[in-house]
């Protein structure tokens, strides 16, 4: 019976967080100034913290598939079409967010004396960095010979633009805000949820 309850709990939380990801992919957080940022890395990180690395990776996969689906059906701009219609760019960084969050917090939780609030904050920070870094890296690898085409999708000209520097500049502000949001919100939300954490 205990095992049955444990599985039911896991499935219920996964379903709840997956449903939240569906909402988040279409309704980003808009901060003062009109800048829209994603909070989906927070949901994936919290899932990994509560349920473990495997379920964090599953939630990351859900996020990636949703990004891929939206890029094909209702993209929010030309860069979304060019970048996130590629399954590797859309999915792999998001799966790795769940893996990194799960492994990192598990290490802090079991093997260090760092306070849980700090562990959660660092997990949120590195979750955001993982997504941004891998998206930029994979985009550069896949489109290094098409940097002018990508740049021209947003601005006229730019055939000699360095794609990596362009992407870093383009996502820099959003990435910084997402890191700060992850650093602040993961501890704020995650601390009361730690009592539901599944021990491995």
C-alpha cells in the first residue's frame, strides 16, 4: 500500500507540474518594462527537487516538447521558428535543466551542510544557466554557417555577424532576469515543499 501511495503521489505531482508547464509556455511572466521571461525552468527545477532527477528530466522533456510544438504552431517570433523547430535545441537543454537541478540539489541535500534555502537558490540559478547556455551553444553549432540568415530574420543585413555574440546579446537581459528569478523563487517556493521530497 505504501508503494502504491508513493507511485500515485509521483504521478499526481508530475501531472500537476506538466499541466502548469502547458500554462506557462503560453503565458510567460511579464515584468515591469514589458520584458517577457520564462519561468518554466523553475517548475522543472522544483519537480526535480521534490521527485528526483529522473522525474526532473521527464518534466524537462515535457517543456522541450511544448516548446517544439509552439514553435511549429504559434511561434512568438522569427527566432523561435529558426531555433526551436530544431528538436535538439528545443528539447535537450530543457531535459538537462531537470537533470542538473536534481543532481545538484541531491548533492547539496545529502552531502553538505549548506542551508536548504541556499541550496535551493543555487539550484534555481544553475537551472536557468543550464537552459540558456545550452540553447546558445546548440544554436551556434547548428547554425554557425547561417548566422547571416538568422540575424537577417530579425534585422536587415548582418551577413558578417558573429552568431554567438549576437545570441548572447539577444538573450543576455532575459537570461539575467531568469537567473535572478530562479535564485529568488526556487527557495521561496521550494522551502515549504521540501517536506514532500521523496527520499532516495
